[in-house]
C-alpha cells in the first residue's frame, strides 16, 4: 500500500501538482502540510503520517525536498522508516528503496550526509581555533559585564545571593558561577614550588 505526503512552504502555494502525481503513482491516502518549511522536520501532517505507517507500506513523495531540505534529516527519516519495514519512493528523483538500485542511491545519500556533517564540523573547529588564536571570545557573550560582576561581588558582602541575582536578572546559581569564574581569571591560584 502506497501512502503519499505533500507539502508546500507558504499558504498561497498550491498542492495540486503534487497531489495529482501522488494519485497517479497509486497512493491510497495522502497526508499534507500547507505552509510549513521543509527545514523544519516537526510538521503536523508529517508527524501523523509517520505514526500511521506500517511495515510493508511505502511512503511516496513527489520530490525529496517535499519531505525535507536537509540531507541529514532526509536520511534519518528514511533510515528510521526502513528499520520499521516501511519503504520509500521519491517520484522525481526516482529513489525507490524497494529496489536494489534505490537502496544503493539511498546509501550514497547517507554517505554524502555523513561527509557533509564531517566537513561542517571540521570547518567549525578550524574557525574556532583561528578565533581563539586571534584572541576573540568563543561562544555566547558574557551575561554580565566585568563592572557588574565586581559590583555584584561587593553587594554580596551585605545582601543575600538571591537578592543580588534578582537585581541583575539572573539565577543565584548563574551569578555564583560567573563571579567564581571572574575571580579565577583575575587571581589564578599560584602553585608554590616545594
């Protein structure tokens, strides 16, 4: 049994072309998402579809990008379907996991997705190392400035941690952690030679 899935990104787009192609491909039932981006894998129609698919059924889409825009996301969904005994077919790209050639194409897609993840990770790490070499801060900007941390430290001598944290709009735990970190960088512990 073939079950179709159709999606358009904006409310003013039409599903007609996809619906016709899915019906012509023999889909008995078609799930739809209207006005949802392909970059988001959490969509009401897709979630309902994934819940009802049973072993021996085939999920059919008009084009791969109707299921998702991210190669990694596509591979993950198709792989999960395969583990559940559900086949996958994309009409335009002619990907069909019911055939050996279709499974080969899917495995090539999976390898490309893994390659893409590795490249992104390597570029990110290289960029972070370069930024650190140039003395740039990596990560979120500090929640409190140096002046605010110094003032908060002074206030803690006469006020409760909760009161000072509330004044700066942070949790007591966050305030304590940032003050401790600031003091450690200002006055690092010295190691005495024995």
